């Protein structure tokens, strides 16, 4: 028995440990996109000028009142270490999963072998902590997503508790829904999602109507408060070649449902349809069973929390579809942040079918005999249904693992390099000129962390002013390193001898490494003449089998870089360009061998002025 319990504990813990590793491995301590709005809030807090309206203010279409409070607390106890936000989100997710498990125990009280119960909940854990949610796991700003999930599940648990009076249950649930409502826009729909759980509370018909009316009244009040000075978001850009149709909207909706377990562009909508039909079927079969058999076996109270969770997922997918379907059905699959809410529909469906099968099995035990028709129709037996259910669980775990594998590949090859280059860029912010390249070029490393680089510079200013974070200002420049760090040259050497007009461009390339197989640099920075500042950067990511062969190490298999630089990014006259890499372990900037000399003549054409 001890061995069995140990195995069970390990299986429950494995998804959590996997996600802890994922966050530790790929989490980057750099503010990202919307997080650059927060330094202004921090500055107000430091000087005691923060007001309720600063916390209540809209962020796009969202009231992130409670997340802002959390951001403030975490920032000031960690000098705004973004990784603490990631671990906070993970901790909230763990608490939510614990409550989901408690809810499953509460809604499945039958004295049956618990194999299928634990199997279902272990797979629920695999889905709940799956890496398909990589954007939410690795972006500290997504605390609101996990907070809403926690509030929703906690509300379901409170309303399902046998130890609390109905009035207390409603009071506790309303507090959680209020927190969810002012964490993000979708938090408002928790009120609607919990209607089945409100109706499931014990009481006569008139009492149920009064409770429901009061609950909807709280929803209206929350909505009215939410709408104060509300400004709707501008219409989403249509990225498709044709006007969206009702069919495109339906496909977007179904793709959102399927996204936690399917990333296939062709048939994800069919997977979503299967999940939707399965959920509705599970609800209807359970309701039929509720009316058919003894109340001891099945009751609406054991169904209501899962119906509420599934309903929340459907309402969220519907709300998102209304606002985003114009971006195309593929967007619903590729947008990782949607999956943390939409996965509740799959969880609810599994739990509802488990309740149904266990209820039938318990009914047969009460009757102490198999139903007569099952002697001739074995596919109606509980054992057969458990086998089918087991096959579904096996298929589901395969899909979860495949989706997580694909997500890991995407994070490793695309998302993490974006954040790590962004971090390097921010660490060297005092050495980056306010040049045209950094302000406008799509190759600018500042664009990796915010579409408007001036927000990054302003955020850095506020962070340093209040002493929350400091960025290096005295990094040594090593101009003659004893080892090879790389090389810079001009793709067309003739351009160094012929003056360029401002409307031309030059192509600079080379290779860059850090010796001794250290974690390799992702960026080369370019300086002009003898300046100790950089006016441009280039990505190091091109294949370099020759470099790897020379140094006899696969560490240098992608060490080449190339940058097409418009001549009008350079001053008129002769300019000598040098390349540099940052060695964080030695805390120094190291110059690459070689240099590029070009001459730009004349004035800028009118269209470039």
C-alpha cells in the first residue's frame, strides 16, 4: 500500500515538477510588452501618490485592479524580479489544482475502487500544467489568468461544501467572483458560469429564485462598476484575405476549444466539435440519470461545479471569438494564452463522465445484481464503459504530451531567444543610442520586448529613478581580446571604396562567439568610429558549420550573423563600423576582429527627412 501511495504521489507531482523546470529553464528576468506600463505605477507608489483610480484604470479593455496590487507587492519585495511573478503564477496554479482535486473528491463520494478517480485527476494535472500554456507560464503579466481560475474553482468549491450554510456559500463565492471580475474582463463571466451552482443549492423553488435574482443583481452591480469610464478597444485588424463569415467565427470558436490538445490547422475545429458535443452529452446523460435513479447515487449538486467550469470555458471562448475572430481561425490555435481558460471544458467533460460511470456502478451495487439487458448487451456494462473511458484517457495523455512537445520546441527556438536578446538589450540600455535604427528598424532588439521602444527607455528611467532596478553604466570595453570572439566584414567590399547615397544599403556580416563553449551570444552590437555607444544590432543565428569545424565544437554551429543596413542610418561622411559582443560572465563588451569603412555622401532625399 505504501508503494502504491508513493507511485500515486509521484504521478500527481510530476506535471508540477515539469512546469517548475520549464519556468526555471525558460523564464527570463526582463519586463515584456505590457509590463513596461508598470514602472509609472511603481513611481507613484514610491512617492505616495498612488490613488484608487490608478489601480482601477483600464488596461486595454481590462480592469486589472487586483493584479496591479500583486505586481506592486512582488516588485517591491524582489526589486521587480520578473521570475518571482512567474513563480507566483505557478503557486496560484498549484493551489487551484489542489482545489480541483478537492472538488473532484466532493462530487464523487461513491465507495468505489479509486483507480479511475486518480487516473482522471492525474491526467487532469497533466493538462492543467501542460506547456501548451507557455505564454502564461513565461510572462509575469498573466497573473490575472491564473487568479481568475483560482477564484472560479474556489467559488465552485465553496458552493459545493456541505459544511456551510447557503447564505455563507453565496457570500464566499461572491467575494471570489468580485476578485475575478476586477482582475480581467473575462472575470465578469464567472458570475454567469456559476449560475448552475447557485441553482444546485438546497432549498425550495421560491428560495432558489430569490438566490438567483440576488446573484444576477451582483453581476449587474459588478458590470456597472466595471463600465465606469469604459473605453471599448478599437476593432481588431482583419488579417485574412476575405471578409470573415459566420463559418469563420464558428471555426475560431471550435479551434479555441481544441487548442489545449490540438495544434493541427486542418482538423482542430473537428476536435473542438467533438469536445463540445461530449460535454453537452455528459451533461444531458447525467441529468437524465439524476431523474432516473436514487438521489443517493447522483444529484445535481455533484454535477453543478463541473457544469459551471465547462460553461465558463464556453463563455470565455465565445467572448474571445466576438473580439478576435477577424484575426483568423489559425490565431485561435497559435495563441497560447487562451488555453489556460479553455482547458476547463475538457476537464469538466472528463469529470462529468466519471461521475456518470461511477453513479451507474454504485447503482448496480445497491441493486446487488446486473441489469438484465446487460447480460445480453455487454457494451452497456459498467466495465465496458470504464474500458472506453480508459482509452479516451490514454488518447488524451498522448495529445497533451504531443502538444507540450511542440510548445517546448517553439519556446526553445523562437520565444526564449526573443526574451533573452531583449534582456541583453535592456541590460545594455545605457549603451544604446537613441538612433533611427533602435527607434524604427524591425531588427532592433528593443522591438523584441515592446513595439514602441520609447516605452522601454521611459520605463528604465522610472525604475532607476525610484531605485527599483539598476542597469549597468560602467561596462569595460575590451578592444584587443587574446582569444577569437568573431569577425566583421562587408559583404560587398567594393562599397567601402565607392561613396554611397542615402537611399542605398550595405550588408554587413560575420561571425561571433564566446570562447570555451559558454552560453553563446545572440546579438552583435555595432558602433561608429571610436564611440563607446551602439547605433545598431544584428542577430546571431545563421548556420556556421565552418566555425564549428575550426573550433571543433557544435556549440558554434549557429554563430554567423548578417545585417542589411540602410545608408541613411549613418552620418554623412566616412564612418568606421566595429562589432561587439557582450560577455555577461566577465561583465564586459568584447570587440570582434575587422572593421567596415563606408562613406555616405550628399543629403537625405526628401522622403527620408
